C-alpha cells in the first residue's frame, strides 16, 4: 500500500521551483518564466525499495521572506525543499535567516537545500561562493538538463520514509 | 433583493463538499467542479490528499488561499476553507472561485518579478565584471612592476655604457637598444595607467598652469618630430584661450602627447595640425576644445567604433609599434576630467581627434608664480666627500648604483641589503644621506624610514632619505611622505636627476643644520 507524503518547495521567486516539479513529474521543461501565485500541487509515486511512496508536492509562490509564507501551505509537511538559484546570489544570501525561521516554526520538518540552474554557472565558483557563506547545498540541480532532479526527490522520499 | 443577489453570487462562485474522515464524498453542491457522491475526494486533485491528514487534528478550521486546480482543462484559482467537525467525524469544504481576481494579480506579479530578476541578473553580471576587472588591474599592476625592475637595470647600464669609449657603430647599436628600452618603458607606464584608471585609483589634480607657455613648448617639440618625417606641423591657438588655466597639466599633457604621437606616427605626408580654441570669454570656466588633425592613413568605418578600446591598433602588422593602449588612456583620462573625445576619420585621408572639456580659468592671468629658488648644485671639494648609504636588496641594482657613483668622486657609497642592515650601519657610521629602496626583505623601506625618523639620535633621525622605487603609485608617494622621506625617485633612474636630488637634499640638510 502506498504511503503519501507532503513536500513543500520553498524559495525566492524565479529560482525554478515549478520547473523542478514539472521536470520531476512530467519530464518537461520550458525556458519561459511563469510566476506561480498561491500554490500549485502535483503528485508522483516513487518506489523506495519495495515501498511505493506518493509524493504530494506543494509548489508555493516564491518569496524572499519566509516569515510571509502562509502557515496553511506548510501545514502537515513531511519535508521542505529549499530551492535557490545558483546564478543569482541574492536568492541564497539570506538562506540562513530563512532556515532559522523554518527551524523555529517547524522544528521537526527536515529541510533539503537545492541549488538549481547549475547549467548556468561555473560550479567551482559557485561552491566557493557557497563556502564563503557557510552554505552546504544537498544537491546542485538543473531543471533544464534534468541533472539531479529525479535523484533529489527520490532521496527526499527515502529520507521521509526513514523518519516516519 | 440583496439576499437573492448574494445567493446568486454564492451559487455561481462557491461549492460546498461534505466528506467523512476517509475523504469519501457525502454531499456536494457541484457548482464549480463535478464530484460524485460516495467517491473519494482524493481522487479528484492531489490538494485533497494533503488535507485528509488534518481531519484528525484538533484545530477545527483551515483556510487555503489561491489553490490552483484544473477544472475541465481550465486553470482555476480557489480559496478553500476546511471546517472539521470531529464529533460528526466529517469535514466541510467551502470552495470559493476567485480565478478572475487571482489572474489579475498574476499579471502584476509576473511583470514585477521579471523586472526584479532582470535587475538581479544585471547586478550579478556587474559583480562578475568587477571581479574580473579587479583581477586584470592587479595583474597588470604586478606585471608592470616586475617588468620595470629589470628594465631599470637595462636602462641604467645603457647609460653607463654610453659613457664609455665606444666607436661609432657600437654607439649606434647602444642607441637602438636604448630607444627600444624606452619604448618598452612607455608601454609599461601605459599599462600601469590603465590599471590605475580602471581601478579608480587615478586622481585628477587641477592646478594653476601656464597653458600658453606649455603649448609653445609642445609645438616646438612636435614641429621637430614632424620635420623628421617631412610633415608640415601647424598650431592654431584661439585668441580667447587664457594664459593660465586651472587644470591637471600632467594628464592634459598625456592626452596631447598620445594624440600628437599618433598623428605623426600614422602620417606619411601632408600636415599635422593642433587647434586649441574656446567660444567663451568666461572668467571662471571655459569649454576648451582641442583638435589634432592629420592627413595620415585614417581609420576605416569598421574600426572606428573600437578605436578607443584597450589593445586596439589600426595597423596590426606591427609597422607602427606601440601597445594599442594610448587612445584608451586618452579616452579614459578625458572622461575622468569630465570631458569628451570624438573622432572623425576617412580611410587614406586622415583623422580629426577632438576633445572638449570644461576647465577653470585662473583669476590671476598676469603673475607668474614665484618659483622656488632653485638650489644651486654646489661643487664639493674632495675633502668634503659625502657618504651615502644605499638600502637595496637586488644585486643588479646595487651594481648599477655602484657604477654610477664610481665616476662621482665627491661621493662614497655603502650598501645595506635590507632595512635592518641600514639601521645597523647608521648606528656605526656617519652618513650624509640615505637612498632607500622600498621593497626589501626583512624590513622594507617604509618601515626603515619610520624607524630612522623615530631614532633617539638627532644625527640619525634628521638624515635626508630619498626613496628609490620601481613603483609609481600616488599611494606609495604619499606613504613615503608620511614616514618622513624627503624625496621620491622612480626607476629607471635618471642619472642627472638622481645626483641633482642627492645634492639638493644634502645642501638643504646642511643649511638646516647650520641654522639649528
């Protein structure tokens, strides 16, 4: 029997949250940027070992201030995926501030940090910039090329299953 | 009436669904989306999946804003209120269709976010360019400095060699080496200037300056150069041009020298003209226009837009030499001074470089500033031999100075390899002056000078110190002043300037000592 888990994608606007979701669920990608307002929800079943897990993924409207997120969106989440844009420093310069807020309000929900759009940057320079800010990204991904997308969602699912 | 309108609105825009704890649909109004009774609500949209976990929570009510749900292939935006009744083990969902409202919000946010992202990207690009530019400037400054040090030795020894008994052929060859070395020095200087301008470290220093006298001297120099290439050289200076301007004369000279050098270099026949004029008789500020016109090889339209870029040369075949930095420096200096430069050119017919800038007019157009009384270089008797201490770590530079001093019987030279040794020598011997390299191991020139100035012995702490350095930055010059050095000479050393400065400083020191 499938277990369902809610994941919420968080981050600044334009970092590629919706693109990651579409790449993962539909295996599609569009260069055009379309703003997400409110919340857009998709689901996909993955198999972790022999266990089917239905991921209900909430792609919520981007913001630079996580204190502004509507609590109802984050309610009942089993994991947060914090997405930043590897090509725009401003989308990860306030990461620790936002992480502090999440750990204070949702202490039991694990946060996975994803640097998206790595196809646009020099990874070595990015790593250096992240190190300077003490940021440890769990994955560097590209919704455009598909790099690490399947992997990160599957790993998050496995982690949730382990924590359940 | 109002009630019926309200009911009509609610009927059209809201849907109520009642489900049990398993999310089985017990009842529905089916206004917005078709949901069958006794089916599972979770089958209709993943949103309903997530909320089933809330049914067993204590909180009775939740409100979800702007949930995107596709209904009959149409993207809808709903606000959904979920009311849980634990006693009945039921939940009631109130779904309100606000698609039109959220779509208008969507358009506004789309435009806003796109412009912010564009701005972020531009900032990001700017930062990257800044980093690259900083790296380039640092690289240029370091390389220039490294090249200047051996170049100093080459030029110094060429001067020594010129003073030896050479036959005509040898002298010609030495002259060629000297000329090439001087060209190389000019290129290195250009590189340093470019790096300074781009790093924003070059300051414009406006001072009262006899502009007309300067133009006369400049014209005389270039008339000679033009004559060597059988070119005609004419100068037209407008009658409204004041004699004294308030201007950075070093930089205006750099601009004009570059433009006139180019005009002569790229002309094989005809005339080179320097025009200086203004339309204004204002007593405080005038718009100055300077044109350098030649009838040389000209620039084709394809290259004219890049002519002021660094490392651009019209002729790539190396016929004319140079680094291609001159015009870039001219443009950047002109802009730094608040002016503009333009070029008009026709291939094989010639070019006109025109630069305009607002310059201050000195309120005093008559008085020539009283020049500081030049200290006469007094002959020194052999018995009055002056003892000089040189602080220098590079052997080849030590050797060069030894050679230069060898012919000067009025001086003797001791050499210390670093600042620490300089201090030791000073404690043990009497000196009349110190020549101090700035970059030395163990203790550098700045530190050593500062220690000399704070020395308890008056005989030592007042000694004149001349900085000798391949570094030409204003910061270094200022730093030398700050630590109490008396003069600053840059390498490659000019022999006459070196001994002139030494004698001047010694005389000054002696006079001061006599009056104390």
